[in-house]
C-alpha cells in the first residue's frame, strides 16, 4: 500500500495529539469494522472561532494522519467553516489516501462534526447543516 509523503509525515509526526481539558466540544467516533476510534477536542472562543484542536486516535497510520490533518484544518476557522472540513478536504490536504483507507478520512469528518454537535449542545447553538452524530461511541456503549 502506497502512502503519500504527507500521510507519512502526519503519521510519524502527528500535529495536535493529546486532549484539551474542559474542551468546548468533544466528539468520539469509531468504525467497528476496522477498530479505529477517533476523539477530537475543540477549544472554541466566544466568537465561535476554533482556537485549538487536539485528537486522540486508536487505529492505523492513516487514522492517525487523518486526525492530525483534520485538527490542522479546523484551527482558526469559525464553527461554520469547520463544517467544510470534509473527508474529501482531509484527503486532498494529505495528497490522497489508498482506497482501502478512505474510511479514515470519513471518521475524521464525523469526529469533527460530533465535536461541533457537542459544542452546540453545551452552548445552545445551531450550525447550518450539522446533524446529530450517529456514530458516537459514547452512545454505542451507553
């Protein structure tokens, strides 16, 4: 399987790994088939701008790389702009993924959306186009 130099870089030197204490939004998603679990933390200021983003990922190299890139892409964006960080945007930023690893970029998008949903729930806000996460690990495990 061939990975781009950017995928390898984000896997070997992940950006924003860790967690944010008292994060404004936290999203945890998983893929039961491959066993990847992704948790994304967002620090969002009073103007709705993502000041910081961190992640914890249990999974393959592509899962770590997509988490790393996704957190890079949402930093400094408004919550509405963060909605535009799709799996396609993550894949493009990484110069592509092998077809069998595309689901990792989908998980990254879902984790961002789950964190944004959590932020909206905590703050009584709505983001155009944001839907309740269906892949939320916490819900799956009660």
